[in-house]
C-alpha cells in the first residue's frame, strides 16, 4: 500500500487521466481539495473514507496538518489517494507533501493532472501560445501567502513577452495590474478571467489590464493576460472577442 499524489485536473471529471480514475477506484482513503468536482467521488468503491482538507478562504487547513495526515494514513498500510485540483506539482504544494513522505519513509507515487493554467484557458477557447502572437507563456501565482504577489518582479515579467497566466490572483489583481503596467504593458492589453473552467458553471469575464483592478471577479478564476486573451476558439469557430464580451 502507498500514498498517491493524484492530479484531478481543472474540474471536468472527463479530464481525469485513466491512471487517476483507477487509483480513485482502488483507494481506501481519499484526502481531497475543496476544488475537486464532487462527481469524481462516485468513482470510489463503497466504504471509501473521504477527508476534506481543502484550503477554503478564511478557514484553511494548515499544510503541516495535511502532511502529518498523509504520513499517518500511509503508515497504517492503507491505499491513500491525495486528490489535488489541477496538477500536484503546479502550485499544489505536492512537493511539500512528497518531502514529508520521503522523510517518514512512506512510499508514494505522483500522478500528473491537467493544470488549470493550460486546461482552463483552453476550455474558454484561449490558446496560451499562438504562432506570430504569443511564442511563450509564463505561469505565476498571485497569492499573497509568504509574500506571494509582492515577492514577484511583475515589472520584469511584463518585459518577458508572450502570455501571462495567473493562478490564485483575484484578490491581488489591482496590484498585479498596476505593476505590470509600470513594467511596460499597455493598459489596453487584453485580459480574460475564467471562473470554474471546464465545469458546467464556467464563466469568462473579458476586460483590459487597465480595468482589471475594478473588474468584478470571484475566485477561483484563472487570469490570462496578453494578446491571446482576446481570442475565443470554440466549436471550431474563431471569435475575436476584442475585450468587451463575456
């Protein structure tokens, strides 16, 4: 028996990998994020124990407690799935959990998942790279914890070019926008914020960098900044959304 650090993808259960689905079906215990789509749990066998350790705003589960829980469950000889939204190693703190398991000599595996940094924009018809438009993309956290957004050189990032994808950046969007403009990005730079991407309730808000701070956004939203944020490739049709649609 072992602990499996499993990526659940951006939300749509159909985007689970075959391996992730199999391990969920074999698990004795599933330790899960609050972002995981509840319908994923239907893949579990009868009698599976579910433990919610989601980092909810205002009532987060301390990471140290999650690490200790995984070590405890792993030491009991149970088949444990740690189900994490997106990919375990893309702002999922999977590395910290892996290190805790290594230190405790608990065997584990890592099952990659589709990160929301790519999957969510794609679901909204936004390519994070596009020939002759965006040759590269940067994924960055906007979360303030341990310095978060304030520790990132946004002015330098503005000069890199390409697409900027921000996860967990809704609360700091005004500061982020101001600093990116201070770094040289134009106020008219297209921005798209996709909430609950790949799920039935998916919604896209389109704005500009200059208006991002005042835009009505709610977490969890993936924020895409750059020329590609004006595109919308859906159902085989390209719609140039400019920046005004939603």
